[in-house]
């Protein structure tokens, strides 16, 4: 099987770097093009990117020349599928240009997540939403699939098996989000040391609307939101990577904490059945210690090696007596792996497995 | 008016140090005795205490000799009222010894908070519970009043005016608590840097039970819990001082965020009416910025000077559509000032104002 | 005595905010004009400045209208003396425009520190360099006095009495500098959490050249560098405020650690003799504990209230056997108070005391 | 080749855990015994150790039963070589008991480092000091080899090639040391957040004396100190792992920064020549960026996989004009890998390669 040639839009930013790093030696994909803004075009990747990850730049990529972010350049490089890590303004415009030029796009940007024709996918949760791609291809020749906000993603994964087993009526979530979620330059050290910031712009709205689309259905015509009441309070804390979330929920049928933990532990989705390269063995790891998950200790959980950071880690599953059929727990999800590049790559693996690319 | 002579139990620990610091130049109280464990007795205070506050040891106290923690020693020093900052085991035993010897005790320890005869008091919230002191004096000659856990206290203050104006059915709170809440040596730096710990032993249970007692009534015979459903999820974050709490609540009657903010801002209690020395001008300060309160910026809010750290700072009051008549907000309360020594001193000022001491 | 009307260039930045905050209720100076870049002109100060200090904006200033950074605007506002907190490019141009228009300027910017006609002053160390102002006034009608880099300033203060008492041959310094030294947005949290950065652009060169000018002489014609060998290694650590420096030095005559500590403790300069409002009682505070100074505990040392953060705190004075007549110690200096606005205000107080303004 | 059976003294502490983790799947050694203090004897390892490393406990070891720390227990388990990670008091006594019982001991504890018969070894620096083992075996039947303090080790490695090429007269070092150097519970978060502590007990003395022994010679009779003047100033900063050190030095012969960087880069020692399993390909990695090494980015440098954290990373090699033939640079060394367990394991590999075990 020859590898699919992929391009990266916004390859020099911090999420772009994560794509470059995670696609290194990928069994199915080959990075054939790295693009960035005008100012970087023509430079070597290693000179254009201020590399911020702990691992070094993969050797081959460092020497690649940055190309312009246009469909024609992508096609010239033989690219079939484009990963987008663009800032929102550029995303809005450029992603659709790619689609209309007949390319496939997988984006973890927010620009098109809520578009009525665009699936918003976490492969373990709503693999079947990928069907909407067919209609896009029919209409435009290309297609776009999006992944959710980094805060929504671990929450949706943890809720899916509970909803399937016991029904879900109400979800309240309070987050403690990592600094990397705001981008490398997003939070000045002077703003956060010995401090926290109880506000992340638009985040609470995104969590609610995205969650309902993901947990909802695709009826071959359109996406229908799940019927769940969702509320969020979002906060930034002084942690490098890994979003922690305190979840309170009301199920339709009564379920003990043990029931909930069991259905989470046993949960697998299509990526696990298809044995996709980046699929974690277990989408949800439930820990039994009283004081876990902790971001520094648990954010890179998961097997195999390629799936480290792709599992949602859940702990402290317990009864919540202030809600009817109430359950509460704490979850942790790696915001720049599962919450961004990793989920997008897993979506691409699904597309390949389905024969779409 | 001559000053009341007070003693401090556990004066060398970090809460004890806060008492020493806050009682400096107090207009009504004079620190006449500092006690500590056997090993320190006879030493000068400045030699026995490993001083950890940013301000220097008040001069007079530094030279004081540590006395033993017995009622007779306290009485020999002419002490009328004892503040207790003891560790829980010692608190259980020693506080009652003081009471039975006819002394008054104000404790921010947990040992006797839930005792059916002991009032658990935040002066702005349930000043009237202090009536229970009379019965104690009748029975034993002495008395004890307790202050709540540092996590409960800001929450109770913020809820009081809402409950009074609109009724309260349900409260869910997710906390982001400061390191000092665990004591100076409580959290190793290796455990918390680039991390958070989503667990604080017994804390969630305390919040629920203490809140109901405080918001409940004293019917001259016993304390009757408030009828509110309360749930908590408690977490430690890398902040020195100041507990931040994300609160979701369901009121009995509908109220807009503006209504709620207004009733909080206008709220005053008995300490304000009595113009007590440590009473903050406003028990609740409501901020209108989208990203406040923040612990480092807001934890020392409040006027006058002596009341810095005594106000609860609330922000982001907004609608919560996942609950009926739902409201959510974020609060901040200084855990070692209002959450410990400061509240106890305010209780003592109430006792003095009522003529009990 | 009527107050001197002063203006602030670059008033909305983080150093500008420090000026605004420290000049509040100043007994000799009145903030008559706050200027900023074009985009802010005409706005209220409180709307133009993203206020980052822990204390609130002084009330009067918040309502002031931002004026343009031109000499004519300053003069229209009745300003006699201008404090400059401009970024370096703007400083280079604008400070001299002010001087040539006959205004007095006190700058803690680097643009003109090494100019042969411009004194670089720490009032306790080289008050006599202010004489150079006369010649400037003669030539241009106006004048400019500069204060040194935040890293040089505590070092120079600590060295002055040692040099005076025992002579100074060699100084090696290794710094651990605070985040605020890079400006509020200077160091991303992602760059420094669980990390340090062993590099600060141009800092080592500045320390060496500035130190020699300050410790040197003004011979009524020009500044003559001190004859000392100076080397520095500069590093950024995860501390909000307060530069800590490990100093190794070789004196000309032998001196015991006790001798050195004594001459530091006893050191006073002209600001102390003149009892200037912002002069700390003691320019150097020597601590005897084995583990001090520490930035969080000691950075606001000093009396009176107005001089908090103006003292250099020294500790661990001990022998260094790897150098002849070797001594080593650790010092701490508040980088945005003594290291910037505070030193500039103290210079202005000297100018007022000398009758120059 | 059958594996050498090794035991670990103090296996449940944080350095002990590092041994357990690094010896997992070691090609030459097999962990046959884990011992700890009385209270833990008989428990399973996973129950006795409060595991603090980010990686999980190696599976086999978790189920092992803790044995007592006596030579007879070690021998009963078939142990030939014992790694000691004991606290100093216990180390003083128990390590020698093992030796006198005929066992081999490799210790990174300080108890016996300066003993005149005990070699203090960094394999790349003074492999030849291992000869002293023969005499020990002759006298007692067993032997002990020690590794240096975590602060000395990276410094000695970086100095070795410079000394060999250009001679070394004077070394001044100012350290910025990681929290893990004080043990997991060593530094309370309240002590270090937004702070640094400019003092580490006895550290400066250790650096000087150990460095001279390591850089000195073994003349088949005794260890002769190197003739170098050494001075240190040691400080704790808020970094989890990785000691950073600013080094100033005076060489005998003039050398340019390029010369120094070159001799460091080319440096290899006996472990590299013997291709030992834990030997890093390059003992010193010299980086050319202006702002490296940084602890979070560089502490796990080195190849192959088993040697990550074993290389000393050097950067900013530059001239120091305040010293004759002056050079300065910054180094980084992983304090719990190369600075403790890793160096000890590399020593053991040397002993195996030499046929001593």
C-alpha cells in the first residue's frame, strides 16, 4: 500500500508542529507539503518554525521548503489530504478553497465545525457522521471533516458509553485547562504564575453546542442535536498540557459509580475495531486511586506508543446526591494530542480505512 | 475600654502565625499568651515558630515565651478568650478542656464544627446562631464557637443573599483551591508544579454538611439544616493563597444574573451594622470584568485595611440553562484570612459586641 | 511648596503603570500629563492601559485623557519634568526632543545611558554625577538623567560601600532574574513553567558597561570608568518580581565577611542624608539567616512605606577561597521598583532637592 | 551471558524508584532484591512504594516482596551487587556492613564519598579510579564505589576535556538546581512558588571537595586532589528536574570559545569506548543556540534511548574577560538520572566490563 500524500496548513505554529511530530514515520501518511503564511514561503521548515516541542524536529521535514497555502501548490506537491492548523480567520477562507478545488481537508479549527453539512467527529464517538462526506464530495468534489474543541473532546468520549448504557439528561462541567490550549504565546507567565484565569473566550458556548452535535445523529440529510442539557464553566490553570474537567451528570436510568466505571472501561469504538494505527487500545482509562487523574502524571497515558495522549483518563467516579440519578467524576484529556492533531490524524485514518482517501 | 486578653493555641503553625499577624495592634484584643506543643514551651516565640508569612513577626510577640496548652496556664496569663489553631487531634481534646475550665474558645478547626450544641458561624451569614453560646455557658461555664472550613466559607457568604432573595434549591460547586489550605508543608512542590490534584480528603463532605448547618436555623434548642441539595468536587491547583470556586445553582424563583449580582453587592450583615473592626465594608464584591476574580489580583480585596482578604469576590454571574432557574458564577475567598484566622477574629468581635466577653 | 508638574512618556505600559502607581499622593510631584502612542491619544487612561498591577488604578489618573508624546503637548500641560518609560526606539528619538525643547527628562530606558554627556545615576551611589546636568542645560536648555538596567542597580548599590572601604578588583555575577523584567508579555508561560532560560539579550554587556560608568567618576568634563574587571552570566527564572544575583568578588585589601556585611549595613548615601521621600532608611539590608534573601519574602523590604522595594537585600556574605581576597554573597533587588520607576523618582527627588527643578 | 543479580537498598524512595525504573529490561542486570526500612518488609513493592515517577511501576517488580536491608537477606536472594539509595544515616552503617560481608556496593549516597580508600567515580572522567577496588577486595572481601553529588557530576564532566586540553586553574560555579534534588518531599510548594531559595545545605562544600577528588589522580596508594581553585554558590529554583549551572573558568593556556566547544564535543571516555549499555553516545552535547540549554527542553537529551538524561548539555560557551584566559558557559545535567541512579548503573557496567563482578 503506497502512502497517502498529505499537506499541513499552518505547519509552523504550535499545533502545526504537533502534526509534523505525530506524522513522523506514520505507516499510512507521508508529509508531502508544509505550508505557512506568505512571510515564510520559500524558507526551510526548520528556519521558519520556532520549534517549541520537547522532541527535536524530525530530520527530513526540517529541510523541506515551505510552500504557499493555495490548492494549486498543494496539488503540485501531489497532496490528496490536507490537515489544517490555521488560525481562525485564515481557516474560514482557505479550508473551503481547498475543498472547492477537490481536496480533502481534516481540520481541528473551529471555522466550520458547526456548518450543517460538515461532520464534527471523534472517531470513537460518532464515526457514522463521516457518511456526510459523500454528499460533500458529490456537491463540490472535495470534502472537509472537523474535529472538536480540545475541551469538548475528552468530555464527549467519557459521556458516550454512559449515554449509550443509561441515557443522559443533564451535564455540568467545570474545567481546569492547560496553557498550551491558548497557543504557545497565548498566556503570559506574568498572567498565570500563582494565579488562574476563570475565563476562556467563547469556550463555554463551544462546549455546549459541539457536544450536542457530536452526541447527536446524522440522518443522511442533516445533523440532529442530542437532547441533553449542558452547562460549562471554563478556567485556565497553570499546567502545561492536559485539560482536567470536573463532570456532574444526571442519567436517565439509575447507575452506580461501579456501573459507570465499568461501561467506560469496556467502551471501544470503530477505531479500535478497525485497529487504526493511532487508535488507543482503550479510549477511556478508568483509574481507581482517590487522587487521579493528574495532568502531569496521566496526560500521556495510553498504548500503543503512537497513541500516547489519545486516551481519556477518568477517575473519582462517585455518586452525586445533589442531582437525580447523579454521578460525578474527573477526567483528563491531552489537549494538543487527542484535543487537536491526534484526533485529526485518527479521523484521517478512518477516511483511509473507509476508502474515502 | 480595656482590651480583652486573648491566647492562641497552636500559635507557631501557619494558621497560628496568621492569628499573631492579624491581632497585631487590634483595637479590642491583646495577645497575652501564645502556646504550642511541649517541645516549644519555654522558648521565645520567634525561636519556636518557623515564620512563613511575608510580613515580619510583630515585634512584641517575637520575644514572648511559649506557654503550655493548658487551661491553668491560660488563666495564669489572664486570658479570657482562646483562639484555636490546633491540629485536629489536639483540637478534639484541648478545646473542650478550655471550655470546661470556663474559658471561651473560638476555633477554626474542624473538631467541633458539627457538634449539636456548637454554633458554626460566619458572622455575616448566621450571626444569630451565636445565641447557642448562652446554653453552653449555662452548662459548662465556658463556651466554644467554630468557624467553617475555608472552602465552605466564601460559598456560604455568596449564597446567603441569593437564598434570602430568591430561595435556593440546588448548589453544585467545583473548587480550585490554594496550596496554603493544606498547610505550609502540605503539598510538595514535586507534586503540584505543572500539575493539579483533583482530590482533597474529606473536603467535599465538609462543604456539604457545613453549608447546610450554616444556612440553616437555630431554634433556641438545636440547629436545623437548610433544605438545599449540595454537591461538590474539590481540587488543588498551583496557587499560593485564595480558593476559587465555580458555582452552579438553582433558585426557587427566577432571577436574572443582574438580580443576583445586585443582591450580592447590596448584602450586608450584622458585622457591617455593628461596624466591627475586622468587618469588610462589603462582604461580597461583584466584579464586572469577564475574567475576574483571579486569586493573585483579587485575594486581598476589601476595605478597610484591617479587612483586606475578608471580602468574597464574585464575578461572571450568568445564566445556566442546564438548570431550571439556573445561575452560575465564580467566587474567590482568601482561605487563610476569611477562611481561617480572619473569620475567627470577626466572631470574637461579635462576642465582644454582644457583651459575651 | 507647590508641587512640580510631571509627565509620563509611555504611561500605559507596565513600567508606565508603576510610575502612575508610585507617584500617587507623592509629596513633591503631581502627574499632570500621561502620554502614550498615537492609538491611545484622546482615550481615558483607564481605557487605554490594560492595567496589570495588583493595586487598582489611582482614581484621579484613571479619568485623565492620554495626550500625544510631543514636547508641545507636555508644555501645554504645564509639565516641567518628564519620566520616560518608552520602548527603546521611541526613547531614542522622543527623549532628546523633550530635552531640546527645554524640558527635564528622567529615563530608565537604555537609549541614552552610555551617552558621554548623560549621567547614569543611582542616587546613593553616584549622586555627584548629577553635576553633569548643568552642562546639558547650558548647551540645550533641557537635560536628561538616566537610571541603569534593573540588573545593574542592586549590584552597584551592594558594591559601592565595599569598593569605598576595601577597593574592588574583580566582580563576577550570575543572575536569576524575574519575569517582569521582560515586560508583562515578555515571557510566555509555556516557555518558563518547569524551566529557566539561561539568556537575556544584551544583558551581560549592559551590566558590565553600566557598572563601570556608575562606579566611575565625573571629572566635570567627562565620565571616567572605574577600574574593575566585571563579568556576568544572566538567566531568567520563574519568579514574578525581584532579581536575585550571586556575586563573587575580589577586593584590593583583605576583608572578612563580617567586615563586608558591616560596611554594607552602615552604608548611607545622599538621599538618606537629604531625607528624600522615596529614600529607603537603609539602602542595603543585610540578613543573617542562611537561606535569605528570597524574592517572594524579601522583595518589598524597606522602610518607610513609600520606599518598600527600594532597598537591596543582601545575604550569605561569606569567604570565596577561589579568589584572592575573595568574598561572595547573594543579593536581591526589586526590578520594577528600585530597578525602574522607583530609582527614577528618587533621581527626580534629588533634582528637586538640588534646586534643578 | 547470564545476568548479574543486583539488589537495591532504599528501593522505595524516589531515587530507589529511579533505579527500579532504569534497571527494567537491563541487558546485564537483574533486580533480584528490593529492600526498604523495617516497616515495609514483607509488603509487595507496589504497596510499599508511593510511586512518584511519571512512568508506571515495571510489572514484575511491583509484585516483589520487600526484604530487610541486611547482607544475609541479600545473599539469600543471590545478590552479587547492591545499589544503595539509602538516606545518609542508614547509608553510613549499612553500606559498610554489605562490604564486610563480601558484597559489592555502588552508592550515590554521600556517606563514603570522601573516604580515602573509596573511589568517587564518573566513568567518563576517572574510570581509572576503579583500580582502588582491588585493594578493598583484598582487605575486606567486598568493595564500595561511590558516585558524586548531583551538582558535581555535570560540572566535572564538562571540565574534564577542558582540563586535559588547556589546563585548569580556577572554577567558579553558580547553580540553579531542580526540586527533585531535595527528594520528593524536600521542598514544600509554599516555599518555592514565585520564589527561589539561595541555599542548599552543605552543597557548596561538597561540590568543591568532590570535584578535586574526581579530577585528581589515583596513584595506586591513594587519591591526590587536583590543583584547581574551586568556588560555588548554590541555589534552588522552581524546576522539576535538571540542574543548570553557570560556570566561569580560568584555563592555564589560552583557548577560544570555539576551542573549548570543540574539545567538549569530541570528548569520549572509557564507557563510550567499551560501548556500555547506559553510556551516552556523547558525554557532552554542545548546543549553538543563544538560549540553551533549558532544563525542560534538554534534560532528557542523549542517545541511545537507555542513555537519555546521561549527557551533559552545554551552551553559551563564550569569553570571560574578567578572568585571565577566561571562559564561561552554561551546563545542564539531569540530577536524578546522570546525577544519581544513571551514573551508579554506568559504574556497575564498568565493573562488569572489567570483570570485577
